[in-house]
C-alpha cells in the first residue's frame, strides 16, 4: 500500500525548519564574526537583516573601520563567492560587467564573453562615489535586474546576489555622489562609526598578535534563498503597514499632514520604496529575534538605516546644524504617539 504524500505538510515542516535554522543561526553568526570583527553589533545586525531580506546595502564610514573585512567575513560565513571592486575615476562599465573578446576556438575565431567581477554572490563596491555616473549606473542596473547585457545578449547573475557599496564621508572633492534615484535602490544605509576605546584596544591587541582564528562556514547560498522566501511569509498587521507608509510619507515636505519641522528642513522626502523596505526589514528582524510577528518596535528600529539616504535636507537645516538622523528621530517619536515632536 502506497502512503499518499502530503506536500502541504512537507512544505510546512520545511518552513518550520528554516525558521528555526534562521533563529538559531543569529547567535552562531555573531560568534563567528567576533573572531575577526570587534563590536559594531548594530551595523552587523542591519547588514544581516538586509542579507536575509534580499536587499542591497550602502555602508558609510571613515577609512580603517573594517568595512571590507566585515563584508568578506559575512561572505565566508555564508559560503558566498565574494568579489571586491575598487571604484576609481577611470573605471569603465565593462571593467565591472565584463566584455566580449575575439577568441580562437576549434570552430574558428569568434566573440566570447568574458565575465567581469560582478558575477559573484556578494559584491563589495568600495567607494562607489569615486567613479563616474556611467559606471555607477552599470552596477545599479545589475542590482535591479540581476543581469547584465553585453553585445545585445543578456547574462543572468548568480543567485543570491548582493551589493554592499561603501562611501567615504570625508574627502568629497572629486567624487560623484549618487543621485537620489540611485540611492533609493539601496535597502539600507548602514553607518559604521569609530569604536569605543576598550574595543579599539581589543582590535589593536588582536591584530598585532598573530593570525586570527579562521571562520567556520555556517550556511550556503541555498539557505539564503530559503531565508528570502520565509521572510516574506512573516505576518504583519495592516495597522503596522499603515504605520510604515505614514512614517515615509511624513518625511515629504509641503504635503498634507507633514509636520512643520519637515517643511522647514527637508528638501526631498522618502518614496514608496522606503515603506516597502521598512516592512520587509521588520519581517527579517522579527525572525532573527525569535518572534512570530512584526511589532511597531521593529519598524522604529529600522527607521534610521531605511530613511537616512532617502531624506535630503536643505540649506536651512545645514545652517541650523540639524542632521538627517535628528529629523528621522523626531519623525519616529511623532509616529509613536508624541505628536508634538
């Protein structure tokens, strides 16, 4: 007698297993990364949320804060093929995507496509604002479409595919800042700041005393793709979706219901993609913290990385010494019930 296979039950069992794997993996990932990275717990969590959500991440920080080491370490933990691309003023789009070359084969001479460094799972676009817009656009097209076109032929990128781009907030002369429409393609803007003194002492002691302990791979690219699917299935109440939409909308100046301080300091606010990323990121944060559904705290916790690069302040804000982080914090407080904020 053949027992019928309950595909629905099997699917549910796989989902439960994936959720448990994701929840238990958080502490294991942090333990592995601590072998090479000291501190930066908030930045690490935000990058992991972006990774589990299937988004791309912009990392802002001064030189020497281990941005490259952090991204490379994450790639090792997840067994993802890693490529670092140093952006320079003379970098051309073909240097990233690849190009066609004339090759001699057994069938004669013909054009062959040679893949560029973008054909990897995790790309570190180092100092993306150092290269001209044409090359930036080539990378951003791959981010959006997950493919590149050469000689009229589309070449699909390997999955999973993530771009983590760094920006140097100093030495802005001779750079090409990303336009707002291109910045909007990044799910998060994660800021990596200087470490406290005790952590810096630990870094110096660790990096000057021999080789660090090797990292142990914990997951695979297939695991990451399953995480993407399970994150989107996390339940979220309609009032929380509305909260995310209202938070993004409240950053837009000269709109009905916009707070006065936004009209005073903001030149351009966040679009619809900000609300989408707030909810998607909140779902991933819910899972890695072991909770069954999204809460308002999840949305508030991700307001800074989601909105930081989507709100453009005006000259009056600069003259008043107001930062975009201060504006976002007031929007969060206002959305949490403090309407006078």
